């Protein structure tokens, strides 16, 4: 911790120690917490056994503190008891985040009422005694910073000492008050007894030992009554024994003795257990009423068998039995009731005296501890003060030698260190340089230690960042070097005590510091702590010193570097300017290339721009055709003229273009007569064949690659030797990247355009085919004239999703019956239209040819025929139909309905009914293979004026509305009911408008839609 913090901590402790009362001390502690932290509430908690007492607390926004004079256990809503009972006696701060606790903690009364986000418990320890906690509440989602908590941890031991001392003063005062209360309670004793009790009580209270108290009581009580034998027994809770430190019999003091509190044949233990007086005036006759099994053993006085009268009274203090008091004599009927009351009164004073003696002994111990702690704090304060001054002296040095000497002088002013060394790590040499080496005040020559010497304690300290403490070289040496033996011949001359501490700076380990002595056990804990602190100061100082000492060298090196850079800048200025122009030109080339998607235009743009950057007698860009394995050169130029298009085969080993692209390899030649053999194996007598143009002398070929795909090759050539430099190659390499992208884009664009034209042509053909299919579908569906003739009071809302529909309707008048059906294919568009053709064909076959007229039987036959028609029993075809089938029998004035996975709505007398069909579909996946499926039939009398509605599920599934959800079945049925009294044309309009309004902002219809409403009684 910083020196300034330690000074502040000592100043705060001095201020706290001036508090005169516990309340004043508590107030100062809470004010300190609020001034040194962001805690929103601070509390002082005292631990009393397993209980916790809330002594004081203060909220940040309140001026006064809440202080309790009483020493009672806290209520459930005053402290987080669920947490306190778990953490018990921690040595370090406990931080509780309410987001990470279990439900038991969250339901704690304090947590639910006050709702803190964080609770911090700083333990208050006075050496090995735990006084309690400082509790810091945070209600926001930010806890008290760790630095603030660490500072309060430094203050915690001093606060604990002061709080404990304050509580002992209070306890002593309570004992005095208890004494006064007991005196007031003795008003029942009259006359001489009262005066005697008060006189004895004053003498008892003035005694400072049990022995003196027993003598005093024995002398004074015998002036009042006959007490041949007197004894005082004191309860020892730790041993569970009753101890008699001084027994008097006939004026003689008997030896110390004791008995177990569990013994059952003693009047003394009986008196304590029953917490009642024992009064006997005839021992032989009355003893059996107290001890039925008494066998001539009279308590601890074996030789006092002649005792005839006795009184035992329990000694109590604060409702707790602390001992027993007895007077005895060998005379019968010696003690009256007044004598018993007198003995009880004296027993009360004895209880106070016993507690006073105990408290005094405890106070003496505590006072001694407090004095020792005060002395330790004073020593700590002086040590910290000296350490702070030492730190300032060390860190004020800017040389390694000054730092080392100051550290040595400071150490020797506080401890005796005959040998002292400091080693600094030399990174360049890989050694530890012992710059300061002092023995008994004399400086020894500098030396170095190699980091490879792993048998050196200094190297272990440095490499492993390990503190090494040896109190006896013979005993502790092998703890650090287990495989190394000390040279026996040199043992007498070796230091016996050693401390090594690593020196750590910002950049890592800087070295080590060591003190040594020729005496064993020369350095204690104080020396080790002092070394640790000084090592920290040395680390800080070395960081500063190394920076300062290396500054001139750094400045000189930096100046030389800047001069060199300046020279380089001046030498390369023209090149940089030219490079900048080239970069600008390349950037412009990239912009031009990216804006054009025509291959020929791209090649022309490249030629024009590259000619401005280098000498180009010949230029060519070849496009690679993978399928043909050819490189096609389009628009190649030579001496400003365009050459005819030509191709090179990828398998032609005499072509540099083929080699470049095949091996994805750059070709750079400045003299083709001598360098061509580096690329092509043409043989000694081979002649280079030039089919177009003249022979170039300088040649560059760069492969065009984009996205790991070969696009082609770009080449520039000159008739002069050594026409191209590395800079030209770099430029062309960058242009090749842009060219590959441009060619790829152009190729993709041309491909897309071709595909677009093909798709448009295909789309037109498909659309024409679908429109023709619509005509076919329309021709086989019943026309509206037929429908109106069969069902005058009806409407149909049919809206296909695509050009053709998978939802269709079928009407037929056959004999005296009208057949009506609505069908939903499980496919839309063309597949659905094909299914509709099959469905209508099957309807006609079943009704007109086979003569089946029952709706349930029609559906059964339809199911069998469709599965056979589509081979569904032997194939994976799962096409199916949802069918509503209605048959109106005019002769019988009856309408029958059957449904395959459909429903029919019926409205009669303003009541709405849903008529459910069977759950099975027509065709598709059947749950019972090979078994005929039955479809239930429903019959209705046409005399009832009822409206019926058949529909597919497309209307309900349409996406739309504000929430982009489905229209829903409930809304759809509600729509039908709300409009059932309207004319059928108005009903259709309402259904159509509701549908269009629902999908107002939707461009896509979800499914085919079909709704049929009719009133058969009006047909």
C-alpha cells in the first residue's frame, strides 16, 4: 500500500482513539466509512456467541446515526442473519452479489425489506478474537471499489481493539448497577441482619480474590450466627466441576477440592441443580428428604459427620447459577428462617464479588493485551513512518549505485545486516550484475552471475520470482536446492542466515536484493517484511533510474536514426513521388475497370493506362477457357496496332503464357536470348516461333487469379533489353489483381445476361402453358349459370393463389338430386390443377357411371379410386384431397353431408353450428392400410330456413393484419355469422373485402381460397 495511505490510516486511528463513549466511537467509525467509500449504508455488527447484535448504522443521506444502548440479538429485519450464520468467522472480506445467491438468501427478511444489490462484510479481529463485522450496503448495480474496501481492511484491526475496549468498560459499569439492584432487593431483611448483610457485602465487594473473600465472610458471619463450617463453591463451566478454593472448619482452612456437577449424592450439587436453598436443623432425620441414598458421605467434608444444622443457598448472578454458599454447625436447630434469608442475602453479594473477581482478572488480561497492542501499533506507526521516509529516499535517486547505497544505509539503520548485495539483470549479456556488494561496511568488487548457474540462490530467486528465507543454512538449504550439497570444507565460512527478494519493475523482473548473516536465525519476520517493502521501492526507483540512464543513449540513437531516415527520405523522394503517381493511376485504373462490364473495353482501358506507366511495345490479355483448355487473346496490341485474335493451348510447352497460367507463376525476362531457357526447355537448336508480330527482348507475364480461380494472363513486352525494373513488375502485379476482378465481373455479368434471357424465354413459355392449363381447368369446372340455376340463393368466392388453382368446386344435377362439392388439394398451382382434373373425373365416374348417390359412399369410393389411380399403395406419392360432399334430394326434401377432413357451417334461427366431417383425407397417408375408410353422413330437413357454408382452409391461413398473423378460423366463422342475414351477393362482397383488407400490405397470397354459401330451401 502507498505510504500516503498508511499515514492516513494512522491519523484516522488516532482520531478514533479519542472517542470517550461507545456511541461516539461508533459515530466516528461510520463517518470514516462514508468518507472513505461510496457505501450507501454502513453498519457495525457485534458477534456475541452465535448471536449478532446491530450496534449502530448510518445511511449516507442521513446526518445522525442509529445507535443501540442495549446488548440484545438483532431482529430478522435488522440484519441479514441468513448470510451472517453462513460466513461465521472469516479472515478476509466477504462480498455477496444478490444476483448470484440462492433462494434461501433472497427470502431473508432483511434482503426482502431493504433490497441491497451488494453486501460487503469486513471482519473485525483483535488478534485471535473476532469482535464482529463492518457491513457495507450497495443498492445500485455497482459495488464499493476494491481499493476502498482494502483501505477499510487496514483500519479494521484498530477499530476492533477500540470497540472491544469500549464494551469491557460498559460491562464493568453493568456489574456495579447489578450490585445496587441486589442491595435494593434486600429490604425484606430487618434490623441488625440488614446492617450485618450490608457490612459483609461491602467487605466482600472490596476483596480481589476468592481466598480473601472466604476469610472475610467466615469472620463476619460468625459474629451473627454459628458457622462452625463455611464453604463457597464456584462453578467451572469449562471443566463442568464445582470447585472449593477455601473451606473453613473450626477456624482452619482446608485444602482445595472439587467435585463433578453430575454427582447426585452431594447437597452442594443438588442445591445448584434445583436452584433452591437447603435448610436442615436435624441432619439425621432430615437428610433422607434431600438425599434418599445418602451413605455417610457428607459432601466434601468427610470428617464433619457430626454436623447437625446446615444451610445451602445457590449463588446467582444475572439469573445464572455461578456457585453455592453453605454454613454448617454441629448443633441441632441452630438456624432460623431469618438466618436462611441472611445467608441468601450474603450469597447475592458473593455472586457479585465472584463476577467482579472474574471481570477484574479478564480486564487485567485485556488491559495487558491492549497495552501490548498499543505498543505494537506505536512500533508499527514508527516503522511505517520510517519506511515511508526510506521509500522517498530510495525513489529520489536516479542512479543504480545511489539506489543501492541508500537501500543499504536504510536497512542497517533498522536491522543488523552484515552482508548486503544487489544484482541487476543485464539482458544483453544474460547475466546478473552484482553492482553493490558490501560486507561489514566494506565494499567488495563487482561480480557477475550467469543465469545458467541454476545452483545459485540468486538465480533461483530471479528466475522463479521466489522469496528465499534461510534461517539455518544446514537445515534450510536443501529446501531450495534439493539436489545440491554444501561444500563441507567451506561450511564454517558460509553465511548461516539469508534472505533473497526479487526486484520487480514495470517490464518484469529487474534483479534481486539479499541480506545475509554469519549467525543462524539472525532475521525475523520484521526483517523479512522490511526487505519486501524496500524491494518494492527499489523496483520503482530502478524503473526511473534505468529510464533516466538510458535516456542520453536513446536520444543519441534516435537522432542518428532520424538522420538516417532523413537521408533515405531525401534519396527516395523522387521514387516516392513517382510511386504516389503510380498508386493514383492504379487507383484510377481500378475505378475505370470496375465501372465497365465489357471484356473488350476492359482490355483497351488496360492497354491505354499501362502504356503511361512503362514502355509497352506489345500488350496482350489472354482469357482462360477451362473446358477448351485454351487461352484466348482478344485485342492484343503491337506498336500501337491491334493484332488479330489468337489462342494458345494450355498444353503447349513452348508458350510462356501457358507456362505462366499452368504453374500459376510469374515470368520476368529482360533478355529473351539468354533467359528463355530458365522457363522453357526448347533445346539447343530450337527457334522461337512468333506467329503474330516481332520477337520481343523483355517480357513480363503475370497470371490473373481471383478467389483462387484462374482467369487468364496479362503480358507486356518490349523490343529493348532490360526494359523493366522491379517497380514495373510490382505495378503490373497490382494491375493484374484489378484486371482479374474486372474480367471475372465481366464474365459473370455476361453469363448472368445470357441466363436472364434464357429465364425470360422459359418463363414466358411456362406462363403460356399455365394459362392454357387455366383454360382447361375452367372448361371442366361448372359455369356460374349452372350454379345459379341449381342454387339460386348462393355465392362462390374463389381466389386461386396462382394462375391455376388446387381448390375447386363441382356441381351436378343427376335425376332428382343435386350434387355439390368443394375440394382442397394439398398442392397449389399446376400440381393442384392436375389433381382437380383427376378429382372431377372421379366424381363423374362414381356418380354418373356407377350411380353412387350417398355422400359418405361417394367419398369412400373416391378414396379407393384416387389411391389406385396414383398407385399410393406401392409408391411414395402422398397427394390427397380434403372434400366436402353435399347431396340434395328434392323428392325427400332432405340434404345430406359428408366430409373428408373438412367441416360445414350451418346457421338456422340465428344459431351457428359446425358440422364436422371425418378426420380422414381422400388419398394420401392412410393410418389403416388395406382397410376401407368410412365417412360419416349427416342429414338435414330442407323445411328449415338455414344457410350452409362450405369452405377450404386457405381463407383462414392468409397472412396479414398489423401483426402479420393468420386470419384465423374464429375470425372467419364470425365473419360468416355476422353476414348470414344479408343477400348472397352482399355476403360474397363482405367475404371478398375482409380478405383483401386483411392482406392489404401483403404482396403474396398464402393459399388457394374457396368459400361457397347457399340456402337449399330456396332452390
